[in-house]
């Protein structure tokens, strides 16, 4: 009745209910936010997570720096659940892991997917543990766009461009690409691919020709990665922690340490929680994004 006769009132009541639910949940959140610091850990394994599409490297770099400087952290597990992402960000994480490996052992634990840029980063660690069904590999670079020149012609739109150089708008979706532009962009992709192959070969201590044959963009299961030399062991996160503990000189069942995160103030926390609840109520059904990402991106 409210939804038909009083839509605004219905919306207000719904929002109030969502916010009230948030306040109930926050009962434990308040205690957590102001809880005293946990007792000091004498030694343990730091865990750095790389999750989702790689668009920015700052959080991973900050976490690695934090663990490099902590004496109680004897080794690090780099947990990857990523289909890849930007070349530059992946290379930044690769370099940071190489730097960290000179100070403390770093072992990669691959989750459901660690492909393309996710594998690029993982290759920099001293060892890689994957599940038998982990999707990995996809050593390659992809660049693409959709050209809608024909649509513009049909509706009568004519793009006007002023540019400072011949290649400034190479790959423009509003016109047909020239042969010279195609060769230019393909050369860029090939150059980035060569960097990928070289870095994997150097980090994994593999012959570059062997890596090149594996690097045609195809994905591999964890089992296939083990057989081809892209993976060192089959196992889960716990197995990776045990291996890292062994390299760090720690006994079994090591303490797991995560880098601290800035605490949000109460208003931000409430608003974020309310926004999530509102979205869960009002959003339309959608296809699972995990099946939409291309591992080569």
C-alpha cells in the first residue's frame, strides 16, 4: 500500500530500516574500532593481498614496505586473486617484490585466478604455490578498442580533431585506422610483451625461449603450470604459509600478520554500510563479473 500511494514515504521507511540495520551491526563494530591493540607478536608471516583487476599498485607497495621494516615478520606470503590489469602497475608490483625478496623470503599463493599481470607480479617471488585448478599463465599483452565510425556516418556526425603530431590520436574510434598507425600500435604491444617474457624468464630462472613458447597468451591450470615450470608446488594458502615459515626459520603454524589499515571514523563507516545495504536492496540482477574479465587484459 505504501509503495503505491506514498512512494516517497515508502522510500524513507526503507532507508530508515536499512540504516537501523546498520546501527545494529555497528554494535560490534564500535567495540572493534576502539579495542586495545593486540599483544605483540614475536615472529610471524606477513600476508600481502592482490585482489581484482590491477589498476593501482599503491596498497601492495605500502604493505610490502611495511613488512620489510618489521623485524617480527620473518617472511611474506603474496596472495594473488587477479585476472591481470595495467602493465605499469603490474611492473611496479613486480619490482617491489624483487626488492623485498632481497630482504625477506616471499612466497606466492595463487587463489582461483592469477593470470596475466597477476602472474607477472607473482613471478618475482621465490616460490609459487597454486591450486591444481588455479587459472594462471596468460603471459601476453592486449590492446583493443571499438571503432564506431560507421555509426557516426549513419547519424550524420563528423568528428573534428586538432592534434600536435601525426600519432597523437592513433587508434581513434571515430575514424579508420591507417596502416602506419596499426604497425605503430602493434610494435608497442610487441615491445611490452617482450618485457613480460624477459622479466618472467629472469625471475623464474628459465630459458627465455622456453618462456616465449609458453607466452602466446593462453591460460594454464595450476597442474599445467607446474609441469611447464611456471609454478613450483601445488597447494593452498596454508601450504604457502608453511613454506614461507620454513624459509623464514619459523616453526609450523606460524602467526599470520596483516598490514594495518587506517580506521574510518564512525560517520564514514555508517554511511558506507548504509550505501552497501541500499545497493543490495535496489540493484538489478547482473552477470557474475568473474566470468567477464579477459585474463589477457
